[in-house]
């Protein structure tokens, strides 16, 4: 956040400086100055402008974006994710995001239930992943779930299923 503020401040200062220089001299003075300048001075001005543009307009934004990448993927909505939860987020994106809505995974599926609204516990998510969900299941069936719909069983299995369940339970409704 601080880097963004500094970046914006630099551009605001440069814009204000350019504005006041232009306003102070006026159009006629600017035209006279341009006609009276040598080729070397014009070249130097162009080179200085190009360097400033590359440093402030390209290099600094790239450094900010590159430096922020590792921090951005380490947390969701201020919650720090473990390695297993990060893996769960990746798997959710690959297997679940098509159907379910979950803000922390940038998922806006419309077929399955909105997990941000349900805020299911990890055990319920794991049960639904393992056994699926069917409409009108037989009594005491593990295929019963909170939502009304159909979901195939074992889209992810084993440790991966546990990682997805823990991720969903941790972030659902938090962002």
C-alpha cells in the first residue's frame, strides 16, 4: 500500500511541476524557447523524458507487482493461508469454481450453492466432496447435503479433498 501511495505521489508531483512550468511561461515563451534551443538541448530533454518515463512508468510498477505476488497469494481477505490451504485454493479453482461461488477463489459459479452464503464447516465440505450430493437422497444417506442440487462424488480425493475442505471452511464468507 505504501509503495502505491509513493508511486502516485511521484506522478502527482511531476504533473504539478509540468503544469506550473507551462503556466508560468505561457504559450509565446514556450514557442520562443523551443525555437532558440540547440539540437543537443532538445536531444537531452527527450532522453531525460524517456528515462523518467521508463523508470517511473514501467520499472517501478513492475517491481511493485513482482514484489507483491508472493504476498498476494499467501493470504485471502487478511487471513494467512497455510501451504495446504493454498493447495486447496488451487484445487478449488480447478474443480469447484465452475459451479460454486466463493469470493476468496474469485469463483462465481451459478450451478452449485454460494459457499460464501452457506459458510459450511470443513466436515460438511469434506463429506459433500467424498459422497457427492443428490436430490432427494434416501434417509440417513451420506449424499444428503445443505444445498438442493446434484454434485458428483470424489471430484478431488484424499489429502486434496481435505485441503479443499479446510480452505473453503476458512475463507467462506470472509471476503
